[in-house]
C-alpha cells in the first residue's frame, strides 16, 4: 500500500527540500503470511471521551477504536491478557493505521512465530486538522488523558485484561511515536513497557523566516472544509497550533500561529517548544526509569533518525535502560515488518503475563 509519509518535522523548520521528500510516496512492505497462523478476532467499537467533550474545534468525543483479540480469547473464558496500545501517525486514523501495519495479519504472524497471546488496541485520534498530537488542548480536547486514562479504563472494564501497568504496553509510529514518548513519560504509572517507532516532533522549532504565502493560506481557513483543502504542510501546522498553542479567545480556529502579520511570534514558539520531548525529557527521567523496557527504532533513510538518536543518547546519559535500532528503510517502508517481527516479540518478552504481576518498577 502507498500513502504520503507523515514526518511532522516540517513543522520544526525543515528546509523545503526535506519537506518535498516528506510528500514522496513510500511503499509499506508487508511480511509474508506465516503458514498455520491462527486468526485473531477484530472488534470495532466506540469509546466516549469525557476529556474530549466540548472541544472548541468540534471534534467528536466518540472515538473509533479497533480491538484485536488473540486466538485463545474465545476458547479460554477465564484467561486474562496483557494489552498493547498502538498509536497512529499524522493524517491517518485507526482504520488506515491498521492497513499500514497490516493487522490482523502481522499480529497473527507475530503470535505464530512465538509471541504470547495479547490484546492489541488501536485508538483513533484524528481531528479536524488531521491529528491531535496526543496532546492536551481546549481546542482539540485532551487526547493525552483520553488515551492514558479513558481508553485504558474502558478496555479493562470490557475485556479480560490484566489491569496493571506491568501488563500494558504503549507503542506508536511518527506522530504516534511522539505520542508514545509524551504519554510514556507523563503516564509511567499506567504503562510498563514502551516502544517508540520513528517519532516525529522531538525538537523545538527554531525561529525561521516568516512565510507570507503560508500565513495568507492559513488566514483563509475558517472551517473543517477549508482545512481539508490545504496542502499537507499547511494543514499539519494548523494541527500543531491547535494542540500546542490553543487560544479560546481567537475564533474561528481557536489557535495561535507562529507568525502574525509577517512577524515571528516567540511566545507561540515557546509554547510549541514546551511540548517537545527533547525539551522536557529531563523532567521525566525517574518516570522513564520505571519502565521494564524501552525500545526505539527508525529507518536509515528517515530524517527523524537524528532526533530519535538524541532521545536515545539522553536516556543513555541518565542511565535509562533502552534499545535503539536504525534499520534499512524510509519513514513508512518497514512499519508492518517492524510491528510483526519487532514490536510483537518485544512486548511478548517484556510485558507481564502472570496474574500475580509485580509492578516491574526498577
């Protein structure tokens, strides 16, 4: 399958050449079907988010969620399971994310190759401007706490889970990798193992020259229909502003942009910087040390590998146990293979499958 690659580093001041590369089509390589793999069961549900109610841009508080139940789920009615929460990237929702990582086939393949039976959950966080950034904003709603608290609570209440952090894993790709980083650092009381795939938006955006044409384009946006007509970069900038520089006194979009009347707005850039994991990671070292395991990977042809490497180095400096792999590939080319052959085995090894699970805190 093909789709536009979704490196939101465009928002962090990348050069025009890099921005062009982000729009290139990238084919996602799908692993071969594993002979004898047992089928998992797919359920498509909706979860209402109280933390999402009343968002100023009108995003729905009822979110689509896809749940994949392992082969043994319907056979052993007394068995409880660990859960992986998998976060999608920018410009897609849970349904397209399922196609990108090619589930349920890659879940079935991972299980057939020795991974233990787990529940996999794909929550949808697509918004008016194509992505929530898994952040907390009156404009978009509080998607950070929706994922970390409400989705987890709903799944624990409606499925046979092991309702403790040692049996919960969090993974995400691109914007979802950013979400896994952000939520992982701030909610280590909820999750026990963490896998970060090709994370975007790690760095603070530098103050670059104002773009009069971009400013004019964004100023013309009044509603969701206008946003849908925007090119990728412009729409992504609105998504970032809605998430990181909301303004309840600035209708109709209720956000502040990094330039105004041709002048860079340092206060807005400072608010964006406050949401960059490389800027706030030092505050959450003790939380990161609580994780039983942390893994991160990125393609060698992905510009995001630089910042991913920086996050890895910071964790190393503080003695936070983590693994980091740069594999051959682009931003999206290997994501299905990585999910089956790396993400699934990682959580199989590092989540707790025992009903007497300890906290796993180091």
